[in-house]
């Protein structure tokens, strides 16, 4: 960024562990020392960040989001819905900050500000969910809250393969399956799935790092990942094997790449985008928007 640039700083004071106001003062001081003119706006509830962005972003050289992934999602939605082309800087202050980790952004707010000031805008793909809901890195149904524990190599080594499999199996059998038909390009698959969706990320649910070296966050292509409901211990073993090794041609896990996909469910299913509630849906259109947003990243 250059001296005299104007920044819209959108702050979520309730993000994460609620950083003290002194941290926000330090953030403003860093911008000031570099001659950056800052207009700050604090959110008080859901939708504020989206509205601030849509109404004011066009007046500035950059929008800087100071909050968690949910706040960032609102900023992205504000830009996408208003067709504004303004780069986004991100100062992660949330609890998980999965997206920030994927971009290699610092978790230290002062270092993150310096990176925004000295960094460069880099084009990034954005996903849309039924046309008017946007996401930066994931749209999914189901849950993986316990899978990082169940699939840890430490646990497997501690229990041995058979005991480990028996301990993990009840969790998978208890999960509610959803009947989903997935159509993309010239392919169709339909089955009962425990969880699934699309990701523009190098990790699944922030826990399982994807080993596919061809994954890119700016190629206009997303990864589709679906876990079939296991019918027996062999099915459980297949899921665990994929989570640990990501071996190809796994009969229990579908891992594909696509620019868009149509999902049809037999019932209304709860979906999340970027970790935030996105409503109940039985028909979902997913699409990757090539280079739709620029994020300011460290050089």
C-alpha cells in the first residue's frame, strides 16, 4: 500500500477471544505510522460487515477485515453482491481462522497489519452457493468434529489397528446419513453420505491436510469431497484409511474436481459456508468464480 491510501477497517469486537481495545489502538497506530488513512466501523450484529462493505467499500483503496472467518465471509459477500473490485486485507482475530492459515497470514494482529501494508493483492477464487451465498474456502453438510481425534496416528499406534477400528466405528455408525445426488460435468453419483461438500482449501474442516499437490486456490476449480455411509467395518476402515493416507480409488470416499456442481437431496439438509450457518436446503448449486476477489498477502 502507498502513503495516503484510504482503508475501510471493519472490526468485529466480539470475534474470537475478544482482543482488548488496546490491540485495536495498536492496529490503528501502525496504519497511521505508514500514512494510511483509516475509517473504522465496528459491527454490532450479523449482517453489519456485509452492509458496511456494500455501502462504503467503493470509497476506499482497500477493505481490511479485523475479525474471524465469519466476518470475512460477510465482507466478501458485500463485495460480490455489489460487484465492487476492492482488495481485501485480513487481520485474523477469530477462534479458528482456518482461511487465514490457508493464506499463510500471521495470527499476530500487529504482524498481520504490517503484512497488509507491505503486501500485494493476489487474485483468489470465490464460491457461490445457490447464486447469492458466497464462501471463500468451504461449503459443506455433516460434521467432522471428532474425526481429527479418531484418525490421529498417535491413537492408532496406541490402540493397534483392530482396537482402533472398533473404537472409531460407533462414531461413524451414529452419524446421520443424507441421500444426495451429485451432478457435475459429465459425471453423476448418488448415495447416502455422512458429510460432503466443496472446498477451495488445502485442508478438510481445518483438520485434515489434503496431500493433492495440484490443489490451487486460484485456478477456478474446487474440490468435491463426499464420505459414503459405512455399511460395515470395512467401510469404516476405508474412510479412516483415506483420512490418514488419502489413497486414490477409495470406494468410501469421493474426491473430484469441478468448476460447478448440482446437488439434490431427498430432504432438507443443514449447510454451512465458511463455518457459518447457511440454512436448510434440498437443492444446491455450487460454482467457482475465477479470480473474483483479491486478497492482500505477504510478499
